[in-house]
């Protein structure tokens, strides 16, 4: 937390730190200017206004210096507990990220990684900044923390309206359509018209050097100077009635989700755009704002005809697009301003501009209001839609094959090919590409957030993690912990694949004695208990302890990290070639956590025979995880769902009881008709 001395050190002369506001945790910042010291900015900490939990479950804290025009003079990171920046990528990428906010404006819609380049033009409605690879969720939460806190200060100190977050906005209802003519559209409030008379325009210039320059206007003061007409074209009841069907379909293809198409028409002495207007650009005579925040209009260059009444047949019109990142809210009034320019003099003429406002409000029946208070996470989902669809498809395939394994377990070779392919998908796509490695950090973050009384909305900024956890939690009830540990853990897949390679090269893993195996399997529960308890009393110690997981080093950061962490990660991976998946079985705190949660399993899904364990020990001897007891029972809390024992059980050549019974019947000349099992589990 900052005090006056710390602020004076952060913002030295000629800036002067004033007294902290008694009602709002904001520090006024003055600047010595000759004999006066005007307020030039406000300093505040983001945690006082928007304590949004980071990906660790603990809020970041930013020091923000916002000037009186709503421009970020400075943004600094005071504290954070983001795992990827703690001894991971390091803090340098985080500090470079926040530097991009300098000279950007709170009036802009600031988006991460959505545009071609960073823009610091405060006159533009949009600004795009570069994200940080492998830290997408963390920087999006930081962006939301900064903007949410800054908007609160701007509304309280700079006189801004109660504008909403660009992502907390209403949506046009695409399911509402009525066939209407032009007059009906006007009566329904879907078309807005306003006439500015010559007298009104002259009155606006009356106190300037440009007064009285319009002879035609003075001669006919009550005649129209310009008539403005507005319609929200992507409202189906508007666009489908005004545009030809083929143009309406074309418009739907041109607009991205969340974009808006606005029809603006002018009729009279003052055209909407000048003769030198370049199609497809931003108009210089027309501006659009919502609650004092500018929205960028850009000409769609739409070449079509309009279904308009005869009195508007000669009107000039353009269709403008407002892109989704600008945050246009159809539930709020649109404030248009038409700029009229007059010049006086031939040599170095004096230029005077006046704005003429028109407000338009879409009726409630044509939009759906936002239904929650925190919607910026939606961008994390929509921007990764194809990754999420691919993940859902892969999870559906896995669930299908595990629920109906007969085809998969028909032969060891088929299972091996499928399993190897799926593990490669888990490692390369889920892990290295999509950064979907589940971690004990996910659990400690939830604990820390709940202890502090904060919500869990921060999880939504990482959609891959959310979908994986939902699927894994469901599988706890069906198959236990094995679905995640055996199929969906990228680090586990890395160990499994490397073990497969080493075995092909002739390196056989060691077999741990049953006594030591049982003892070592308890270690991971001790590791879990220490980390879990630390989450209740020390965020700093939790940050250190979770490094026992090599996931961040090997999967998130691709082994690009300080050497002690790389050494630990490489050691755990190579150790799996000596003791099969030794880290997963004996040390992994996440493995311990899912083992506990796996006790929710409702089915003994692995089939057993009465001969299993007595006398047959075939499956037990082949189980690399040593998850089959001497009695033949499956220890589901340690089972990784490799399904090797299922292949053996269903095979007439690999299952010893079936093989012996079949051979005995052949010797007796009996045609064997054997059930696959005399004691089966159910799915």
C-alpha cells in the first residue's frame, strides 16, 4: 500500500503530491506552473477499486497516474502473485506490458492482441496493445483491473458518465423481426429524424467571427439547413426492411460478432460528407459518443439501393461500422454530432466549427441487456473459439472410447496406437499450444480466493482450464482420477511418451517393491497437505511451494527458465524412464488431489474374474502403475486408466484363465463357448 512518502518518491518534482481524498482513496497530483499549482492528475491503487483476483487467486495491485483528460500518465505494478511471472517468464514481460498503457486514454477501448499494432492516438476510439505469450489469462485480468479501477476514478473525479465496461453491454436481438414500411419504422422508434433550421445554425455562430456569413440562411431562417436521419441497420426489423435481401445477407458476412452497422442520411444544404471524402475511411464531419466516450465510425463503402420514401430519394447517405471492441451499447443513447464549418477571410482564413447534436435510442424490444457484472472474460472465449471446439471434440472422442472400449481394447496394438496419438495431442495441443495444463495452482487459487471472500470469476479468463476441469470433475464420478492423470495431463503425457521411447531403445524401468511402492505413494499426499495448508496463511510461501510441480517449466515455458527449475523439470522427466511415471505416482500434489477427488467414483468399471489374484497374477504383473492388488482388486485411487489390463481381460490369448480353459476344452474336443467374465464391473 502506498503512503505519501512512497508517492513523492514515485512522482518527484515538478509534481507535487496532495492530501489523500477523505472519501475516495485517491491522491491529487499537482504541478508547479509559475505561481500556480493546478491539479494535473490523480494517483490511485487499483486494488482499492477493483480487487479482481489474478490467476493465482490473489488480486494484482497497480499504481495508476491518470491525468485530467483521462490519459494514463503512468502505470506501475506494485504487487502480484501470478505464477507465470514468478520465477517463470520473470517480471520483465509484465513490466513491458504495463508500459504500453502510457499515453493511452480511458476514453479508448483498450484491447489486447486484437489489432495490427499498438496505437497511442487518444483521438481514436480503439487502442490495441501486445499481450504476453503464455500469460494470456494473467494480462487480461490485469487489463480488466486497470480499466475497472480507472473508470471508477474517472467517473468520480473527471465527470464521466456511468458508462459500462465495453464487454458489459447489451446485444442486438437477432431473433426479433417484423415486416414494416418506413412510416411504421418511424412510429416504432427505429428511425430517428431531426431537422436543423437555418436560424438554429445561425444562432450557433452568432457569437463568433463567422456570424452572418450565410446569406441564404438569413433570407430563409425557418427553412431546413440540414435534416439528419439515423437507423440501426443490423437490427433485423430495420435492415431487412430497408435493404434489398442480397445486401442484407452481404452485410451479415461483412460484420463480425458484436459489430454495428449504422445508417446516417442527410438532406438539405449541408451534405453528410465533403466532396473529397474517401470511401471506407472515418468521416470528418460526423462523430459518435456514448456517455462522453468516443466511438469510431468507419464507412462500410456499401454500394446498394435503399427502400426509402420519395422525399429522401435525393438524400446523401453512408453506412458506418462500429467494431465490437469499441463497446457500443445498443441499450444506451447514441449521441451524434454533425460538425458545421465556416471560414472568414481569403488569406489565412479564420475557421470556426460548431457541432449540432442528435440523439437516438433503440427501443427495448430490440436488444437484450447484459445479465451479469463481469463480462470481459467472454473475449477470452470468443477469441479462442476454434481451440475450444477442437478440445470439446477431443474430449467427446475420449469419453466415447472410454465408455465403449470394446473396439479400442480388441488388441494391444490398436490401444497403443490410439493412446500414443491421444497423448501426443494432449502434450502438443492441450499443453504446449493451448496452455491447458491443469495445476495445483488452480486449487490453491480457489482456496486463497475463498479465504479472502473473493469470487471465482478469475477462472473464466482461462477457458481451456475451465473446460478441462469441468470434464475431469465429471469423470471423477465415472472412472475416478485416471482419466485426467492417464490421458489429459500434458506433463504426464510427456513422461509416458518418453518412457515409451526409452523402452523401445531397450531401457526397462525399475520395479519398485510392493512395500516401498505403498510407502512412496503416501509422499504425494504429504506434499499436497503442506501446499494446501500454506494457501490458508501465506500467499508468498504458496508461490514457492507450488514449484514442486515442474509443469510450468516443462509445459508452460518450454524449459526456457532459470537453471534450477529446468534441472528439476528435466530430472523428473528423465526419472520416468527409470521408474515409470515416478513423479506422478509418488510426488505430484495435483495427482494426490485428484486421487482424493477420484473417490467420488460410482462404478467399478474395470472387469474382473474370480480367478484374478487367485491364482492369476497376469494383470498385476503387467500393471506399470502397480495399481492392482495381490487379490486382483483394482486400486482405482492409483489407477491411471491405461487400459492394459482391460485388453488382457478381454483377450482369449492374453488372459490366462480364458486361455487355459479354452485349451482344456479343445483337448477334450469341446467347442468352447466362454463368457468374457464371470464377475464384471459396470460402466
